[in-house]
C-alpha cells in the first residue's frame, strides 16, 4: 500500500449492531476491494458498541475494539468517522451524534427520528466543524433519494415531493388488496413475517413516514425541518371493504406522504406536509408499488416527474446506503446536510389547505334505518359538496349497520370538513367517517 495520505484507511467507529449494523460489517467485508477502489482508500471498522456484548450477531466482532460507553468513541484518536445505528430521537444516539460533530468527526446515521427532531442543530454543529453529516439511510432504506434530491435535482425548483415511505403500511395495504383480509389479520401476518414490529404504532399511525417526509421537505424546498407541522393520519381505520370499493372504482389505497410549497399573493410561502392514506389510480406509478417497497416521486420545473423506487428497509439495502455515505466521506465530500447552509434555510408556516381542490372518498358506518342516507346527502348539499357516486352496502357481520361509501366531485377540502361537522354527533353514525383523498396524477 502507498504511504500517501489518500491511501490511509478511513477508520470507522460503529454504534449499534442490530440487523443494519451487522449488515454494514458484512457489506464492508464482502465488497472490500470494490469499496477501496471507489472510495480511494480502505474502509475499516476499528471500534464497535452496542447494548449487549454477548449477543451472537452472525459476524466476527473479535477484530474490533468493544466500547461500552458509545459516546466515548467520538473521542478516540484512531477514529475518523462515527456511524450511529442505535435509533431513538434522543438518549445515547443523540449524545453520540453531538459528541462526534463537536469533536470534528463526520457522522453517518440511519436515524430518521433524530434527524427529524434535531437535524438543524446537528447540521449547525457539522457546519461549525466543517465535517459531513450524512443520513441517506434515514429515508427509504436503500433508495438514494436524499442524494437524488440534494444533488440529482439541484438544478430544479421542486414543485412537489410525495410517495410511499413506510414499508410496513405498504405491505399491509397491498396484502389486504390481494387477499381480501381485514387490517387486524394482515397486521398479525406482517408481524409474523418480520415486516412489522411487535409494537407497530410508529409505522401504522404514520409517524415513521412523517419523520422521513420532514427530512425530504427540508432538502427539497430549503425549509427548516419542522416535524411538528406534519399532519398525520395512519391506516388503522382502513377496512377490507374500503380496499374492495377502491378496486371497483379503479384505485388502490396507499399511505402517501406529500409535501409542496404554496406561494401566497405577495405573502411568505407556506409549506404543506402531510401523511394520509389515499386512493391512487391504477394508472399512477405508485399504484404498482406493493409489498414492503418504498417509492418517492419528485416533480421539478425542468426535470419533470422523477421516480425513485426500491427496498425501503432491511439489512442489505439500509447498509448499502450507510456505506455509500462512508464512500463520500472517504472522498472528502462534505456539503450542506440539507442542500444549503442552515442559515439560509427558511422558516415556513404550515399551509392551510382548506381551499385546495380534490376529489374524496368518504365511508360512513351508519345505523340501518330509514332517513340515514337523506341525512348524509343533506349535509353534503348544505356544505356545497357534490356527490359523484354513492354505494350502500350492508355488513354481513352486523345486521344493524350499513356501510355508505361515496366519491365526491372535485371541490375545496373545507367543504368536506364542513359537511362532516354538520354530521358530528348524529345518532345515525355508529363510527367516525373515513375520509380518503384521491391522489391527483
């Protein structure tokens, strides 16, 4: 090996040895020569840390120094870069991230919650130390969407970013579509297959997708990360009947994360960020995204529609994204974590979307008695909602309830809200209505 500085190994401290951490070690070993050629120097793990030292992770850890206090890895003179794969928005992960950047060591992380909540502060530390903060693996697993937005679309003003950002939800919804099973049954199957956690709340309630969306919005629109302004609705209330009705209408149901900028008339721009299940036309590229796959669509003013699609999780894809960031660091590529310096990121108030035009699917669960349908249609009429189609279907499991589903003509969002407000408290409704917007092409 040459004695030139360029040939010196990039020495890595790795915190977190779960499936992704072990995957990083395997990838570094399997593709060692290829990675050295592409990075311009070897990538070598020198120290590791995790909660349980005795656990068998399927990789040989004897070559590496074990560090009980993971934050101490940032202080080691034999470490050039720190990789954080512990998870959690605060606690040990955040302590390690802060320590590494303050010490002037680049940080690579797959921790979307930490970046969504503390990304701005960490980016400021990285800029102050003139080191890289990389988080490709935090969004959409092995899909290079962070790099794609930060670099590939750099010449464009982005108009909209949206997509499928949670593999657990996508597996559940597409499996319900294929099998006709209901939500609870399909969730149990997803847990047995490892596609859903024992506690799946963050996934099925849309929080995981919201973390990722907040990161993409910052990168794509030069906005300050604002997770608290993401409006989130999960998939727990989607029934097999909704999946079947969507199919009849020519749609599938997917959990869609979407963000765009709205330019006011002479006022400051506002940022829309929301995660919600939507009806997606079978002609749309996202309709064919099934199983635990992720996909992101970015629409640029010169590039047009771009689609990023691939595995959104798993040891191999996520490890691939981590190591790709390490290669950038080995090449001395720094760059602003959110595309532009933190001082230039804009604070954008959340968009009030009531005036936005959309078609909507609404499903009511109502008592099976005369006058209910008239009550619903009267509320729609009084709020100015035009009904395109309406289907009434009895429930086989409960003779006292009926499902009433409708699709509205295009109209302002606030009109649907007003109609539902008129029906609030009605004894005719036995459950809150389910409102699913129809994704525009």
